[in-house]
C-alpha cells in the first residue's frame, strides 16, 4: 500500500497521507502531488515508452510524492528508480506547479548530457528510452501515442526554456 503525501491549498506539506487508490476521495483543501521531469540534451528530450502494464504509451519520467517526501526528493528518487540516473538538486530546475481538482503537478527540467545506453530502466514501468525532438514528440501527440497528461507540462517546459534561449516554438 503506497501512501501519498498530502498538501494544503498553498502547496504546504501536511502531516497527513492517503492511500494511492483513494487519492480522489480527499476532503476539500487537501491535495496529492505528482512530479514530471523533462530531461533535455542537445535539443532532444529523454522520452520513455512505458511498459505494457502502463499502457505502452510515450511519456516523460514522473511519479507521485509519497508520504514524508517533498517534490524535489521525489524527482531525484524517480530518476533513480525509473532510469538508474543519479541527479543532484543543483541539476534540476522547477518550471511550474499547476493545481488541479485533486492534486498538484510539479514540473521539473534538467539539461544534462546522458548516454542512454548507460541507463538502467525499471522494466515494470519502462519498456525503452529515446531521445526525441519537440517535433518528434509532436508527431506522437498527433498519433495519440504520447501521454495526454504530459502534453501541457511539456508545452510549459518548452515555453520556459526556449524563451530563455530566445527560441520560441510550440507544439
């Protein structure tokens, strides 16, 4: 039984948890949190094809914040669990946190040179890894093969990182 960390309406951690399968039964003013990590190298993003048990769709690295953890610790933990990748806090940039009906989605970004062949995937969740450009991801979106809940967060990453680089293009 996985326990999720709960947060208040201002994104403050509460000393409370909820079972993952009951996360949509929260009382008003309490929220769970999901993190999404977009890793970029040479204008390509590290995208995973999820395992059959995870609907065999393309997505970025992500996961729920479990009880006792914060979002940044979860980013580091999920990168290690799903990819076998060790990240430091200084390598990770928070892009934005969006509040939904039941939970927050905290979006993170990392620009790091990574040899995909040196990563160790969590086979229960990840089938394979690819470096993909925004244009290649856009094709997956058009073909309905990219996880829908990752589309708007990816757009936010592109807006933020491309604006800083003075290159703007949208999916």
